[in-house]
C-alpha cells in the first residue's frame, strides 16, 4: 500500500505535506465582526477565508480545527469570493460547521462534503393561536402525546410507510407530494424554502440502499441533536416584521428540527465514496478527503446534485409529515379545552444544502453553487423565491438555541447578499466534545434542572441529553448579536422553551 | 494487544485513533471502535453472523466502506457487530466475518463514517489512522 500511495503522489506531481495551521496573528481584522485570512497564507488557497465573530468567538476558532478546515475549503476549484464561517462555527468533517462556500456553476465543483451527511437538516416553525398561560395546564399531556405522534430514536420508523414507487414520487415532488396525499396545506408549501421542492431531483441517481433506508422513515425525528420543542415568544425586537410572520409576545409556537434521516445519510455516504475516483480523474488536489468533489458540469457532479436534491425533498416531506403529527397531537389534547388549537406554518429553512443561486461577484452577476453546511439562507426583502406575503420584509431565518435555552427568529437582509452570498448562522454551535459534556453533566441532573426551570423534557436517553447540554454550546444570543451587528440578518423575536422532545 | 483504539477530542463528532500490526488488525480495531460507540460489546450475546465482501478504490475507501457496511447492518437488523475475523484483505478488497448480537436501540446515533482526517499511514511496524464518525 505504501507503494500505491507513493505512486499517487507522483501522479499528483507533488509531495504530501501537512498544510500550515493559521494562528490569530495571521488574520486581518476587516471590521468589528470580520476576520480575514489572506489567500497567500497557503499556496493551495484559491480565495481568502473569512471568519465572522466578536473577539471571543474568534478566539474560540483556534481551540479546534475550524480554521484549518476553513482554509481547506478555500482550495476548492472554482470557489469565488471567500470561504466563510458564520459565527456559530466549529470543527466539522471536511468543511467546518457554519461553512459557506460558493463555486462557479460553469467551471466550479460541487462537494458532498460541503453539504454533509444530514442533507437538508433544517427547522420548521409552526405558530399557534394560544397564549402560554392557556397551554400551561396541558403541557405534560401535550408533550407525552407529541412524543408518541412524532417517532424519534436511532432507526426509528416514521409516521408514513411508502412503496418504492411512492418514494420516487416523493423525492421528486417534495412538499407537493405531501399536498397530494393530504399531508400538507397549500400555505405550508408556500411557507417553505424552495416551496418544499428543490428542482433537478433525479431518483435514478439514488442507490437502492438509500431508498431502502428511506422508505420506512418518512415522518420521524431521528436522534442526536434533533428535537421538537414547544416555545413561547418572550421578546419581540421588530413588531412590524413579527406581525408579518404571524408572531406576537406570549404566543406559543412549535419548532421541529430534523433532516433527511437514513436516506440522506446514505446518499452522502455513497457519493463521498463514489467521487473519490472522480477527484483523481479530474486531477483535483484536496487537503482533506472529506472535501471530495466533482466538476458541477461532469456526469459525476450532475449525478450527485440529482441525488442530493432527492434527499433535500425527502427532508421537506419528513418535516411536513411531522408537522401534521404536531397538529394531530394538539387537537387530541386541546380540542374542547381551548378556542383554537390549530397551528399555521411560519416557515421552514434548510441548514445543510448546495443550491444554484445568482449573486454579484465583484461587478459581475454569476450563477453559483452555494454550499451551506450549518448555515441558513437569509434573503433580504424583494428577492424572488420568497413567499408573496413575506417578500416586502425578507425571509424568516430560524435559529434554534441549544436545549433549554432561547431560540431566535431573524429576518434575512440585503447585507447578506453583499457579504455572505445571502447566508447567515444556523444555531448556537458546539464548543465542547460530546465525551467531555458527558463527563461534566449527568443527563438525569440536567433533566431535573430543566424541569426546575419549568421546562418539560422527554428524551430518548440520559446520555444523549447530557451530550446536548447547553454547557457544550456557545451562547446563541452572542451568535445572533454578531449576525445582527453584521447586518446579515436582523432579530425579530426570541423564543423560550416550554417543553422539549429530544430524539 | 493493548488498547484497541483511543477516542480523541472532536468538538461536534466522535473521532478515534486506531492502530494495527497489519491491515487486518487495523480494520478489526476500527470496527471494534465503532461497536463501542453503538453499545457495550461485552454485553452482547453473539448470535448473529454475517459475511461481508467489499471492493473499493483504495485502502481508505475500503475502510470507510467496511465501517459503513457494519453501521448499515446494525441499523437494519437492530444489532451490534463486535467480533471479527478477516479472511482476506488487500488494499482494495476485503472478505470478513462479523459476529454480534441484537440490541434494544443503540447507545448513540452514528450517522455516518467520514473520510475526514483519514489517512492510513505506516508507523513503527504497523498501520495507524484516524476515523471521524458523524454523530
């Protein structure tokens, strides 16, 4: 095998050396919240890299491999502007989490590593017509019924069973499929990124194994950091925009955080393995094999996009089916007890995706493939693709906090189009490994502490609970302050948790 | 054999460092490292046996495929595979037997086996690599 490696290096024409890792002094502070690593820091970087954060967040980037991974992302062929990390950044695999990288659609590459395994992991926000006081007496019942209505756990089976043929329709049509099956309302579809259907999905590019894994899981939460949460709006920063989104102080809302389950994981897995040979075929040099990619305009690149779009649509349907489960649970517990138990959809956003969008690069308008890995689209007012009723204010951006802490609803802003290819943060961002969190926190203690704060908790395992302890995360408020300060999204309301279901 | 793998710090996911005197031992130890993420291997009743045959582009892809296959089987059959015999191995081909037992849910959800930081290198009379699991 040693010989084989040597041969590979000779073919590549250069010896493999470990790239330098940047230190804080290698960065230039461009603005209060913008830190830039120049392109000439490493020979293989094609663009400069930018980290967004205040001084403390910037300092945290050097405690793990975030900075090295960000510089690695800057080496992707066809990348334009900057390789960027939103302020909730942390070490991932291949790309850092919080990573945004845009490549030229005509000559750049698409990278499954720049999207991740949980393709279209995202958040859906449902609004109610209830005040927090109205729901308080029923919170325990509601949480128990929700736990049953929205299946969770590893390999957990979903609410819907679909045949292989139905699955193929589902992944092509996304939310429209759910609409046809009576599992969605027209307004749900309108209030979903891409109207719940990313164009270009090609089930012919999806492996039999991905389909096999996907079929039983439609309408399931999964495990890990995925959750379902009942919250109350406890602070309104922008009453006008809040009103447009149907949000007001004291109102009860529901967040659903999950993705494309085994289907998406398998699609990513298949292509990260399958494209390893494409990297060699197209003579692409990569500092980390997880950054594996192929030219967008190659058979391999097109195949990945077609399969990824299927997983994106699967995730939209997954959250849609869970939303219907939430509606059922509310009806079951609250019918006859409150005036209006219905839930309406505020919005649904993707956190892990690659999409074709047009952006200004320098003074040129370009069609780009924007990779967002742990980042949210944040289109400002007037952009096509936004629902008609939100077009004047901008796109809702849903930023869940760590368990038991606040979450935020933001609105996309014009500055995001100028600075970040229309992107912003997606959450709090981890600071501590899961093993360390487990050593420092007992799941059972954390549960008691959350309950002492009046938060009802239903979790698959105490260990899983401990790993998701707020201690292991950055302060989401700090992250949100940075994106608000940068102007790449503005604060609209804050949500405080009342009940949590963790996968 | 000493410690079969060690967990190394990773902010969001789980990373292990694995060594083996030869490729076969490296693959077995990595698989054991995965099994320990999913359950307590000592508590398993080894009633399931599965033969696995794989071909891949190179040794790293073979290792990712091997671990991915074990992960897939453990999810599909609600089991954990923790005892292994490598029958045949080359850098692009593997034939092995994996034994394990049924479990009631996994200890943690491992979404996937990544290529991140993976590079099988020769170290003093053996092989070593890092494996990062997406959790």
